[in-house]
């Protein structure tokens, strides 16, 4: 059984026991989440979408991590203008505990 869930504006295909890195969510390690924005479910013999879905996905926050460094470099030729800026995006590591 799997479900397609919308988390922080992005869609993820999830199964029970799966680990995911999703955009930063509020909460601490060990907290439980309930993802109610389910777009599609499939249990092998039937597919449900839209208003037919009565399923909620439960997850647990494992950790908060940072992504790889992203460098933004701006330059104007012949002017001597150079600007270098970098950042690391925050992600939340979650485990899907139940689809019910």
C-alpha cells in the first residue's frame, strides 16, 4: 500500500516504514506528525483520489539536517563586481509509521 502526500507544497510517494527528507517542518526529534493532505492511495486492488480518501498518514520526526551548500555567484564583466553568497537548506528527516 502506498499514498501520495503533500508536505510543505511538495508531493511525496510514501509507504509504511519509509524514511524521507522533507522541507523543514516544525517539531523536535521524536515528535509524531499526522499528514492529512493525502492526494492518492493505492492498496493493490483499488485506487482512491479526491474526496474518496479517508486515510491519514502518521509519521515520526527523526532528525533535522542541512542540505549541501549551494553557492550563488554574481559577476558583472569589466566592472570589477563580484558577489559570492551561499546557503544550506534545512530538511527534516521523517519515518512513515502508519498509513491508516
